[in-house]
């Protein structure tokens, strides 16, 4: 079997998985609400900024950390957004397993922090 054909089949299997279907359904619902979409975008922006600070050895910004914690509590208090974030996490875990399988098969296992 050709690698690219196997990749297409894997992509189709991912899109047919319960994890992906739940994620896609909840993502659509959250994107239809402008307020929720804006909160999720800010949450992700702050999450990325904090991760970049950690990776570059910079200290955490107190205001950003407080804002992130407040958004985190707000988003996980709402069943719509908490459901979406949990579905996203499940899909990310599945994708990490797939990536791990592929990198091991290629002899390129990457160390985890």
C-alpha cells in the first residue's frame, strides 16, 4: 500500500471517529455564538502566550495568568464550552497517539518533556 493512500485512509478514519464527530459538532455550536467564540479565542491566545513564555524561560506575566485562570473557570463552568474543550482534548489525545505511532515507525521517537 502506498503511504499517501494509507494517509488518506487514516484521515477518513479520523473524520469518522466518535472523537472527531463529537468535536466537530461542538465546535460548530461554539462558533455560532459570537460571545463564546470570542472567549475561546482569548483563552487560546493567553494559553499560547503563557506556553511561549515557559518555553523561552521568561517569567509568567501575572495579569495574563490571572486573566487565563478567570477564563478557564468561566469556560469550564458552562456546559457548552466545557463539553467542547473536553471533546477537543480527547481528539488531541487521539492525534498524539497517532503521531507517536508514526514517529516510532519511522525510528524518530521524540522525547517528551
